[in-house]
């Protein structure tokens, strides 16, 4: 129709040019035809069906259903919903699975996602070696592979991007706090899970920043578990004598909960044994505010989820991102509650909107 109308304009113009006596009528005719063309184009634009959105399928391997992992996954869901409601170019579809902290199950999930031909895979690994193997498989399948909150072991597999806190710095902040405030403390460490690439880095920074008169006298892994932590602490206290240790570094909020129960049961909490911890989850933050722990290192899995999703989306959109993206952490004690980063699930959307990837 548009082509016919355009030809009519041309014919009319030719006709008009052939006689000076009909110029005014010709002008009116041309204007009418042009108006028709414009109106028709507007109608066509209104009736054109919008282009179909690209949908990116993202496989997400959650380490376990423990609070840290679950809240991070919940925040990622909120970020996905925010993207789908506010971004015109694409949608994201999240597929969640849980490895139950079992490396063989984690690897199986990676293989399943590759078979499903998802657009990206996110892995909160329980074992750095498993993440390295996952990276190799994803490289072969040409699927972007992201590690969140943990680290892949060194090897030929290339992780597209690792999104996590700087564990050496986090541990260092806790060690420095002890050195500054408890320079003579003897310390027992109730650790998380060895082999994830987290505990070892925490301890590297921690030990480097302790004072000259601080001493680590005991350490045992509790696998991030409150019950295991309570049992370890109870066993230690059964043989404890004054001077053995007077500070416990509880490596996350769950470990803190187990340690504080054991110390309260024994009547030794703050008399003389103190706790310093890590996470800034509501439970350990409240413990700090109540004086049950001297301080916590606050890091937010929900904020980290927003940073993660921003990194993944940029890659899927063809942009380049750094191989390592560091998320923030802060020290919080009774005098500095404003330093808390917070674990609310909507922190993920906040991070997605505000975090600048360098």
C-alpha cells in the first residue's frame, strides 16, 4: 500500500509540473496523499507484534540449604524477578539445584546443566577441585561458568568470573581486631569446611594480622555446622584449664551459635572466654549487640547475589567482566552497628542496581 501511495505522489507531482494553472490543486492533492501514508504507517506500527524477548537459562548450584546459601539463592530469585519486570531486551530463567555439600553431586549437577544446554552455570562449590573440574567441562561445552562465594582450584579450567569476598582480607580484619583489642589473647579456632578454598584463606589473613603476643592454640573444622561446633566446644571445655585459651574465633554465624551455647552451658562465656565471629547474620549481629560476641566481620550473601547476577548478565549480553569480582565486608562491634551490611533479601536488587564492576 505504501509503495502505491508513493507512486501516486510521484504521478501527481509530474502532473502538477505540467501546468502552472493547477499548482494550488496539485499541492492539496499531494498533501492528502502524504497524510494518508503517514496515517497508514502509524497504524502499521501500532499493530506490529513486539519482538520476542531473549530468555537466558541460568543453572544455579546451591551448596546446601543452610542459611547463607539459601538466602543468597532467594536474593538471586528477587534479582531475576526485577530483571524480568524492568528490562526490555531479555528475561532470565533460574534453575536451582542443591549439591548437599557433596562434590560428586555438585559435579553431576554441572554435567546435567551442560546436557540441558543452559546459557550459564553458577556454582557455590563445596570443593575447589570440583569447581576446577566443572570449569573444564563448561569450557569444553562453551558455557560460561561462574563461581560464587568460594574458589575453584588452580588448573587448566577457566572460570569466567569468581564473585566473592576477599577471604584473606576478611580474616585479616578479624586478626587485626584481636591484635588491637586483645593483644595477649590465646585463640582457639572453630573452622568451617576445609577444601572449599575459604577456611585456608581466612586463616592466612588472620594469622598474618595477629599481634606478636597472640597465639593460636587449637583449631578444628566444624563444617559450618552449629551442632558440630557445639560438640567441639563442649569437648574442649571438658579439659579446659585457666590459661589454655581465652578467645574463640567462630568462623560463621552457625558456628557462633554452637560455640555460644557450649560456653553459656559451661558458665564460661566472657568469663573468661570471649567469642569473635563472622557473617553479620541477624543471629551473630544480635550476639554482638548483646555482648555475647566481641565483634563480627559482616559480609552479605544477599548483596553478593546481586553482584553475581550483574556479572552473569553482562557476560550473557556479550560484555567482558573481570575474572575476580570482590564483594564488600566490614567489622562490626557494639560501638559500630551502622557498619552492618545486612542480609535482607532485597539487598540483592540494591546491589544489582548500584554495584559498579571495575
